[in-house]
C-alpha cells in the first residue's frame, strides 16, 4: 500500500515547481563515500583481510588465464581444452 501512495505522489507532482529551501541532499559530494556512488545506494566493497598472499594468488589466477587464452586454449567449462 505504501508503494501505491508514493507512486500517486510522484505521478501528481509538479515538475516545474522549485525545490523547498529546507531540502537536504542525500550526500553533499561523492568524496565522502570514496566512490562514484553514494553510500546509501551502494556502499564501497570491503574485505576484512587484504594481505600480500591474497593479492599474489589473485594475480596468479589472472596471469594463468591470460597464458591459457594466449596459447589458444579455453577454460570456460573448467577444464583446459582446445578452443574450436
């Protein structure tokens, strides 16, 4: 029921009316959240552990995929096979 009320208010709103002088924006800038989207829309991704081992493993996986694809092989199904 709440959605129908909001929809009715939105459809009946005057698009040319000025904003209320007391209106407050959700966020004054994008610098507060550290990203392009505000925190209330999509918070910045975070991980409790970001160590050297994790970065090295991620780089190794990416490098392996680049080498496999560069050799003309395919790993889409999880097994290395010729890309026909």
